[in-house]
């Protein structure tokens, strides 16, 4: 008998960029600039003037927050200077000469868009706003935000302070990987020093799966909004700039994304292969993809997952050692491949030592890698 390991998945997913774009056109987005991105893959699902450089108002604070989170102690005590509490615009109403932790200031920054909190955090870290802005621009460059320029930590209008929908989607996708950031922006409300702050982001309460991220507004910039939602293991990030009806714009775009797209995911969390082992303490060994595979798929796609593995596995394998390969085909085309590696050491059974023939077989198996591909008649 010839050992062929195969898995054939014919799963219904929906993926159609033309229809998504058409539906968005029918809806007539209010936004001057917009983008919808699958954060898991970086795939753009919808865009409208995504690279126009525009004022971004308080969604600036997404960058402010991640700079602080990555460089400051959350429990650090910050004494509020009178000038920090007097910044114009939205406020968490900091009390001069009182102490707040960095974590508390971040809460006021991200939930109620406190310009006072932004100034306090920036000046506490770097001494002044412009020095902090240098850090912001360095981070933007690091992330590949090539059409962005930051001049302050709060987003008050400045002709040299701008970004794009695409750049802000890059930033938000990056920030949502940070546990501290994600935890704060996902809170509907929080209490700091007996003051309860309600998150300005209505989508947290109105849209199923919403996890944040940040609202913004000035007269010159108009309404700006970055949102993030997670359903069925797929994370979508939506950005709109100068959008009078931003709440509905985001609901509509997110709905289209979740209705039309799915993630096909294969990782050590959800995909494990059990292989027979000769002369081992156990009769089988488990293997998993070395790195996660995530593919955006649609309802008309036929997904064929093929595993390649040796005819015979012998004991002696080492955790992390390559034992085969997983290949994912979409509509007959190779979409992704990854090594299959042992999850644990495969110990030899001393009472059942390998024969000379088996030792030669293991050597040739590891060197020649005689894998079998699903569907092929070997």
C-alpha cells in the first residue's frame, strides 16, 4: 500500500473585488478618502482616493499612543503642568499639579480624545511637542507610511500635519497587534480618578465585532474615523477621511468585507497532522506548519490542501525539524506553502531498535525527502 496523505477542502467563501467596489459606489460613500483592509493579510478590499494627503484631526492620537506604549512605563507617574491642561479642543480635563499614570493618560487620550492628555504624554516623554513629533515621523517611516507628516501629538490643524487613508490603515493594523493598545481602544468606558469616560467611538456599541479604534474632528479636517472589527477570525480595518456620514460609511464597508470575504487559516492552533512512526516510543508523531498560513478566499474558490510526507517516518526526529510540507491551492493554483515540522522530539523505543535497513531508510528519507503529493498516483 502506498501512503498518500491528502485533504481536500471545498469551502464556500466569497471574494469579488469588482462587486464590492460596485456596491460601495451604489451606496455613495460620504468620505472624500477611504480604504478597507484585511489586517490579517494586508489585502485591500476597497479604496477611494486612498493616497490623498489630508488633515487627519484626532486619529493622530493613534500614533501618539503607540509611541508612548512602546517607550514608556504604564505605571509611571506624570505631574500635570498647568499649560498641558489648557490645550484647546477636546479634553479629559486634567487637573494641574495632580499626578496621573501613563496608563490613565492613554485612557483619556484614546477614549475621549483628550488634547490635554496628548500634550502631557508627549511633553513628559520628550520635553516638547516638536521633539515628540520627530519620534512620530521616525515611526511612520519605519512602518512605510510614506505619505504622512506629523507635527503634533493631538492632531490640531497644521498644514505640515497630514496623512492618508492608506497610511492610517497601515498604522492601525500595526497598533492592533499591541495588547495594551488593543485593550484600551476596545473599552466602551473607563474610570480614572472617579471620572468616568465614555468612548467617543459609537461603533463599539453599534457594530458587532468592533474593537476600536479612534474618532477625530476639526472644522478643516472634517470627520475622520479609523475602525477595526473582528468576525470569524478575520480582522478588518477601515479608514475614512472627511466623511460627514462616517458611522454609516464604516458600517457599510465593514459589512461588505465580512459578507464577501473569509480567511482560510492553517496554523499550529488549528491544523495538526498525525503521522505514523516506526520504532518510536509512540506510534505517531504530530506535525504543524512552521509559520501561519492565512489566505483571503471567496465563495467560488476551491481550496485544495495537500500534504507531502515521507513514505515511512522513523523515530529520532527533533522538535522543529522539517518532516514535510503543506501546500494550499486555490482554484488549482499554488497560493501558499509552508514546512511541516515536528511539534515534539520523536523518541526511539530502545526495545525496538532500528534495523540496518531502517537506518538506511531514515537516512535516505531525510536526504531525498520522498514526499507524496495528494491526488498523484505514485
